[in-house]
């Protein structure tokens, strides 16, 4: 979805970035079989939302004040929350995920992303990600797309710039130190590296949904339980927007939020179709996908060190 009100250089993830001068060989992949002592994600200390209980318990009054909510209800088989209450529950879950992530030092995993850039839907890219929260540091290496591309960004270093090199034949060109929001960095990306990762995605989504609630831009928000993604139980939130006038960028979003971690593992966003388009919903979603982000093989507390964010790391391919 495009989230309503999202800045052009904003989001989910901020999650990927285009560069010009990048390298043929892959950087280090995530270790195949980590031991149980390596990065076992801890359960959040914050209580789970009402969605984690039986529907017979009902929503809590602290969570949901329906006095001013819409009366639309989800389709059969979904949790019977009003539209506003469902969106508020999503915000609550994301807030808990934000707190959880702030309590872990780092994580590793893979990011699959697909975006519309300059009017064209690019091919899906699979990227290994290493992320440290304080100071914010991120290392990325592409496994598909421009395979071998590497990106390194460390908050407070390199004058706020990132280091990057492409894969393929462009690997012969030395790595560049470039602006995170410059033409080269954003050549095939919607969002800058400074917002990469789970925490950046959550923070952007929270800001957007607060605006959605303040201005009642959405028409429905539905919650479906008993979903899973990458082998992990999730709840699915589907938000639809009223009109292109209310939400110029986004028509619909579908987000899967992990039941334990409360982080968005999979999120797809859709734009408005061209006038006169007649398609069923599945065809319409396929024709209007504008952003898709998935996080898989996530491992928290990987004990990342400065070496993991050092361009001189011999496992990397920065020249």
C-alpha cells in the first residue's frame, strides 16, 4: 500500500536503495544453522493485545472506545472489531513491536522487497540485512536483482553518507560514498537507507496510521487471525481507504503482524487503478501493487560488533 501522507523519500522500510557503483560477489550470508544460544528472540514483556485471546473475551474498553467509531464490520470469519477499533488495535500492536525492537540490540535476516519506482514496478529483490539499533547501523547485500550489491550505513559517520557498490560488471568500479537521498542512492528505490529495517518501517506506519485516524481517511480495517508467515503465527490487518481524494497514494494495505514480537513481517500496499479499470479484487491487487516488504529468517540478538559494519571486513567486497 502506499500509506496516506507518506513523504516521497519516507518509508518501510525504508527499505531499499539504489546505487550506481556496486560488486559481483556476495557478502556474508546469514549463518545456516545457528545454535540455540545464538539470537533466540525473546518474548516481549508487554502484554499481548486482545487479539491474542479468544474472541469470547471481547475487546477491552481501554483499547476500544466505540463512541465515535465507524460501524463497518469485517467480513465473516474475521474478528468483529469496528473499523476504527481494528486500526487502533493495529497501532497498539505496532507500538508494542516498537518497544520490543528497542529492547534488542540487533538482528539479522533477509528482506524481500518490490517497489514501483518512477512509474515502473521493479523485480523483487532479496537482500541480507544486518541491523544494529544504537548507533543505528545497517549492512545490506543483494542476493537477487543486482546480486552482489553491498551497502553500508552508520549513523554519525561518513558525514551522514552511505558506502555502496553495485554487483555484476559494475563491481569493477570502486565503492562510492554518496548521499543517502541523492540521485544515485534513490535511483531504484522509494525510500532511503536511513529508514531501513523493522524499526524504521514501524515508525513510518505509526505516523501514517495516526493521520488516518485523525482525518478518518480509511473506510474499513479488518483483522483476521490464524495466519502465518515464515512459519510464525500472525494476525492479518487489511486496511482500505475511502477515495483517491482522501488518500492520493494508497488504496489498500495488507499487513501480517507477528503474534509474539508484534512486528510487521509482511506488508503489501496498493495504489488506485486507472479510471475505467474493471477487475476482480485479486486481479486488481496484482495490477496495482506499489510496495511489498517481507522479513524472513529473522534472528534477534546476533551479537553484531563494529566489524559487521566495517567496510574493511574481509568478508565484504568494498574496494
